[in-house]
C-alpha cells in the first residue's frame, strides 16, 4: 500500500505545472547564460550566480528596465497559457487596469481572485448594467417595444432560444433559454414569449417578431389570442431569404418560376462543385492561393442569400484573375 501511495504521489507531482523561467533580457544576460533555463536561473530567467553579470547603468536603473521586461513577460505568458486572443490587448479596460495598478498610490495591490471575479464583482457589474439600461426601459412606456426571438446553437451544439426587446431607443438582450431535452413545440415557444411579455409588461409590448417557421407562426397566433393588442410579425430578413432561396433553387411544382430561374440553379451547382473541388484538395487550394488573394467564402446554406454571396465572390475572383493575366501580357 505504501508503494502504491508513493507511485500516486509521484504521478501527481509529475503532472503539476512547472515554473518555467521567463526569457532572458538582452541587457541582463550579457556575459552569462544565453538560455536562462539552467539550474542557477531564478524566476525571471536571469542567472543569479554569474560573477560576470554586467552592472546596470544609471538610466536603466532609473527607468526599471529589468522590472518592466519581467512585467511584460508575465503579461505575455498570461495570454499564451490561457489562450487569450491578442485582440484583448486592445481593450481599453485592459490598459486602464494596468495603468491604475502601476500607480504609486496602489503599491502592494493584488488582483482579484477566482472567487471574487465570479461572485462579488460579477454581481456588482450586473447591477451596474441594469442601472445603465434603466433609461432605455423607461422609453418602453412611451414608444412601445417589440419582442424578438430566434433560435441558434452555441459552440457545444446546445439549442438556445434568445429573447430581445427592440424599441426606438435601441435593442436590449433579455435572456437566452437552453432548450436541451425540451420538446420545442408551439406551446413551449408561446410560453417563452408570454413569460417575456409579462416581464416587460403587456401594456408596453406592441408586437412579437419571429421567423416564418410553422412552429413560430403557430406560437405567434397563440400570443395574439392571449393578448388582443399584440400581433405577430414575420421576420423580414427571413422572408427575403426564403424568396431568394426559391429563386436560386426553383422547384418543378411552380413551372413558371422554374422556367425563368432554372439557369441560376445550374450555375449555382457548378460554382459549388468548383468551390468544393478547390477547398477539399490541398494542392489545388495552394495553387489557388498563389494566384488569387481573395478567399473563397464558405457560406452556410441557412444564412441570408448564401448562393448570391457565393456567386458574387466567384465573379470578383474571375475579374481579379483576368486583370492579372492582362497585366502579365
């Protein structure tokens, strides 16, 4: 049993994260170790026992260049080890936080921990956002509000339904409901809309906006029967998307439309075949990238005007290649 315990403790010890020293700065590593990863290295990657270490000049000492490089290395490693996007460095709150923390009046400051970020500070920020949204909510009584709802999936493929309130003062996100394991019928959808209407106030709601799916249409009729002054409105973008889809992919049951628009379906299928042929073969994709700077857009079929967007990009690619051939000639 002691042997098993020792093996388990050894596995735990080996699985722990190691304290890798920071990169050695050019000014502090002259005459010393070039890697900064030796046995005599300290936490910042400089050699602590090197007798040939160059003394810092007065200017470097005045501006704390070594300490600045250590801080830059720690911040950079925070980004790398946590997988943070480099775009986060452009966040003004990120810059202001370090500027205030580095002021002389906050010497010895420690950043908030895990529990404080997820409890106290989160609740404080939530209350602040609610206070900032109060002027927009007060406008609902005078201008009225539209309740908009749509379904989507997150990165974990969980089905979500969001509820938004839109008025003249601007849109406001209310909530997102996880519908995993639920039967999404017209009654379930109608109950979500009715609950949101009651939270906003039925007297402030003018209409309910959803897409044109039969389920949403039936739920809208239930809401209209519940509240006589509220009417259901189909989404204009979804309506246009369905119209363009019928034009780009006509069916035989509408012979007049099929006769006039069948050529679009033929061109679209040829374009999809070319795109898939290029994107699914590495050699062809490499040849395409060498001769054209425009990327082939991968637009999902459920998105707005996906076929038209794809054909427009193919036309731009063709024009670019033609201009390149003319310039070479």
